[in-house]
């Protein structure tokens, strides 16, 4: 009689993984310094349906046997992560045994019997013994009940597995960043897993968003496991304990080659946070940028592990020791697209700060070119202007300028970048206004890119992850620098200091009235460099109507000095105007190409503001301007308050200064008469005149224009006139002339000025044509003047008679013209070359015009002659004086 075989001793372990419906991986107790031992157990006496396998280099993929997934899932949900008892014996290199779920074998659930009872496993027919008999009995009962594989349609219980995804990024977009139920099938390393997405059974490789754990080293027989390898195995074990074969939710956020990138949410939260808290992983910038939310939690978890010096951070040393000061200030200047000057309360000098962790649009240089190695410019070549020429730099500057200039912002210093080569120290900050991160807004518009750092470099923006997210959105939307379109081009013409260009542009500015501009730079209190967007021109403007001295502090205000430095006065203008949107009105130009005119910022006349604050005095040239009254009032206010140049003001000192200046002034009238032909007059007693010596040139120009248009007649309607254009217009005589478009009206009509003759006309746009470029360089041959020293009478009938008489006296006649007062429209006298009769004086003598009240000392004799002529006309009761002295109407009883 044979001795019965000894019964296997039951062991206890935890189910790490369920491989199929009839096999599991069981791990033992933890070991110091290494993951626990594992054992694969195949269930004795039963067979479960086989799961599908992915294709390999040597074999094609296979499909599930019917009910294979249900069997695996039944077993997985019952035993995964549970402590079980098991018995096993070795046979043919495998461990076969039985699992019991419970405290002991006698009372615990026999997992094999449960599988057979549910119809999810088949009993082997070659087995013997009471165990097999018991299983056979359970199988028959399952068949009778039609359970599991013993009932239903088998084809309905076979998965349709998608082993590959053709377009991973499109798949991510399709999933819409929403949680997807999934089962983790395999853990490759601490930050990479394989999973099935349910219910469609997409088999994916997933890289966990925002983190990277150490890689599992490749097997090498000649290499002993090092610390990094041990840490990688420990990280993998940590993830397996939490995720392997567990039900999770996956949020897909991006794709990397054929791998998907996303977050894994398990019952205790985001696995990435857990890995970071334990020091098993570090944050990575490229994938954290794709996270819709939770990036701040990852950074906080990593920071916690760093401070505790856990695992990969055991030798960590902080690289950013900046205290992270926080304060507020007012932005006074934008420098390119990433820096600004900020005025802080209590500090006299503005502080320069940089936006942390971003790179603005910049000039492209070759790899071996250094900024300091730039060769000097060849003669005649203009200096480059990166602000307008580097793609999107102007847009970046404008974005910041419009949002920040003059506004109060909150500043947090993130780090200080030390000086390097020719670059000074940079204070890099996060700037917010109204709760909006300025750098994030700039990046989201595609007007800056985010800097990339080494993983161990902590010198970065405190909102670095939001910057990465903003950049990802900008790239996806194709904004700004990320656009596939051609970048905007700014062809800026700089007329500052270029006398020829400035002269050519002057008439356009004078006739345009108030125009919008941007104050790019403040050179002094009254000199500004402006950008005119409408014409894409850079100009220099000198403020009209004011004067001042540039001297050192402490000198007498009534000698040569001022009681403040020139820098103080310049700062006044700089704070009001620097990079602000302003309006200007140009009146004239100086001898080097700088324009002279008026400037308004926020509807405040800057000349008036300077005078009111005592930084300037009223210049004599302002007397005939529309702003003279405001300037005088501002000056009186400054005198009364004894501020600025009027700090030590005394009326008797001012009178002495005035008398001295009056004595020094040139009292001789300058007579430089030129022969002109008057071609047009206006109701305001303005007239247009052509210089006689320019007549042959004009005739030659007109002959060429007519020859050109006869040979190449323009197609009516092909040219669309715009305000300010210089074009060709067909006059009523059916000849073509040069014309300036002054207004484009609705209905297809345009108002033009025939620039070589001074007459105006409203005509159909079809009678306008493009003027060939060969005929545009010549300046206008007709110049506008105003008749000096006269004004029209208040009576409408007499005014009309005066205009008619003036027109008949001068039109189409050759006369002698003398400019008496320069200005945007020069004031001039006209004289008959034969009789030497002064036209203006003659009209006054005839009682048709009034003598204008003026105070120029050098013109005193001429003005006296006009006044005497007026007195003679009044004495003889001529025309306007027919019923007496009309100037008596200025008395107070008439309400004046």
C-alpha cells in the first residue's frame, strides 16, 4: 500500500497582477532595499479562455477566445491587491496551485471553484481526485444554468481591440480632455504605463503628464545595479502597488510620437502628485505645459520633496536664493518686448525690470556673430531700427505699451540673473495688472516665447507652467510668432534730421490738422521723437510757443539761468508723454528738418502745461497763434504762484528784461521781393502765387505730363483715390494736371487741390488717375500766402466787394511779393512793379479793408502807413466808412 503524497503548505501573498482568467502574479512581503519576490501561479485543473495577444516580429496578433475578457475581469475585480492564501506545486517549469480568499483554507473562498461556478473556466478532463470531481460537479451546474461561456452568443463576448492609433493627436482632441475609464495593464517604469481605454478597448502607451521618473536600466550582465537603477525599480514598484490592474480614469492631454500623454486619476488622486511627493519623479516642462489644470499641485509636491531631500533630491541644492520681494509701481516706459521702466514710490529713479522666463521677438544673428562684433555702417547706410524691422517686436511693444503705460502694476521678483559678458544684471519678475499675468497674456498672443531651462534650474517664473500652457495654445492657434503667414512689415521712413525728406512731408502735416502720433522718445522738455502711424514716419517735433534756458541750477532766472536743472524739466515732459498716444499739429520747420508745432496729451496742450508749471516762458511767436490766450493765462498763473522760472519773479525785473530784449531786436524790415504770378485767391484773402523764374520748368513738366497721358491714356475707374494722395486730375479744359486729394466723398466724388496752380475742384473719381512716379518729385509750383496787415470788414456786402476787388487786382498779374512774417502760411505784401503801389495799402485807402492791429517792431513803419491809409479812408467816408467810424462798435455798450 503506497503512502499518500504530502499536502502543500499554504502560503500568503498579495495579488499583484491578474494575467488571465486562470493565472495571477503574487508578490511576497517587502524586502529592504529591493522590491519583494514574485511568483506566477496557474490555476490547477482548469483552463480559462485565452486573451488576445498583440502581434510580434515573429507572430501575428490573435483575438480573444469568447469570454476571455469576462473571465479575466471577474478574477481581477475579486483578487487584485488582496491578501490571499495559495498552495502550489511545480510542474514543467510552472507553478500550479489554488487561491483562497479569506483567513484560512477551510473558511476562505476557493477562487478556482468560483470561476467554474460562473461558467468562466473549463475543467481539465485529464485530472483525477476529489478536487476534480468537485469542479466537474460545479461545471455541470453552470452548464445547466447557462452561465458564462455555457450560454449566450459567443461572438458577442470577443473584444474588438485597437492595438494602434493612426493619428494620436487627433485622437486626443477627439477625447476632448475628459476623464476616460481605463484599466492599467502594465507598468513600464514609474512614469510610463500600458492601458486599455474602456469601453472601446484602445490599447495605449501612456506617458504621465508633467513628470518623469528614472528609467529602468537595460539588463547588463557585466554591470551591477546602481543607485539610479534601484530608485527606478522602487518607483516602478510604487506605481504597480497603486495602479497595476486597477480601475482608473485617464485624461488625455497630448501626444509624443506614437505615445499618448495624460494624467492618471486613481481612488486617492493624481498618481503624478504621489510620485513627486515621495521623490520618485521630477517635473518636466514640455508635458506639464499640456495640462489643463493641476500643474501647480505638481510643482508644490516637487517642492515638498526637495525640501525634505527625498530620494532623487537627496543631494539637491537650491539655485534660486532670491527673496521674492513683492511691491507695486507705475510703468513709465516699455523697452522692446520683455522689459520696462517702473516708477516705485519713494524712489527718485525708475527701476528697470524684465518679465521672467520669456523671450521677446529678437533680431536673428548667425551662430558665430556677437553683438559687440558688428561692423561699422558704410557711409550713407542708415542705422537699423530693430523695433520696426524685427518681426513682431513692434506688435509686442505696442501690446505692452497700450496695456501698461501710466498704469499701476503689481510686481513679484522671481529671480535675479547675474551680469554676463556685456549684459548687466537682470531683475526678472512676474508683473500683473488687474489680476492678469502680463507675460502670460503676451505669450498667449504669440508675441513672446517661453525660455527652456535645465530640469534642476529653479531660476524661473513663479508662474512658469501657466506660461507654458499659454505658449501651447498660441502654437496651436497659430498666433503671432507661431503663424505660418508672412509677418507684418513696418516700412518706416525716418525724416528726423533729413532736410529734404522733411520739406517734402511738411505740406502733408500742415494740411492734416491734428494727427495721431506716439511719443517714442523725449529728448528734452520741448523736443520729442514721434512715430506717426498713419504715414509710418518718424519725426522730431519742437514745441511751439515757448522758450527756456538750458543752464545749471542756482543762477538768476533773469540772467541766463533757471532755478531747476534741465533734467527736472525733461522729466516733466517724459512722465506726461513717454510712449503715450498724443496728437500734434505742425506749423513750420527749422533749418535742419525738425518740425515745429503743438502737442496734446490727454487733451492737454503740452506747451501750456510747461508754462503753467514754470518750466518755460511764452515765446513771442505765440502771439498770433490760437493758443496765445491759454499760454498767457498759464504764465500769469505760474507768476502768481512763484514756481519754476518765476520763483524769484519781480515785475520791475521783468520790465527791464523786456526793454533790453526790445532794444536788441532787429528793427529793420527785410525787403527781398520776388516776381510772381498770382494764380488763385480765396475768400480769406489768401492767394496762390507762382515764381516767375519757375515758369519754364512748370511748362516743361506740364508738356511731359500731357505727352505721357496722350500716349498712355488711363482706364477710367482703375485708380481709387485716397485722402492725401498726389494724383493726376482732368480739369474742365480736358487737360491733366497734378492734384492733391483733400477729401473723398460718398457717391464717388473727390475734392482736389491743383497743387501747381492753387485752385480747387470737386470732380468724379473717374477723372482721377495714378500719377507716374517720374512726375512726383517736383514740389508744388504754387505757394499759398496770406495778404499781410489787412482784415475783412464785418459787413458781409463790403467783405464780398473787397474780395472781388482784390481778386481783380491781383489774379493772373505779375507782381512783386515780399514775405513779411514767416509761418505755416507766410504773410506777404504784393506790389505793382510799374506803379510801385502796395495792393493791401491801396485796398485800405479805398475803404475796402481794415488795417490789422499788429506789434512787430521791425514792421512799425509799414504798419503806420497802413494805419494812416485807414484814417484817410475814414476821413473821406469811403465804402465801409460811409456811415462813420465802424471801430466804435467795439465799445462796451455793444457788449464787448
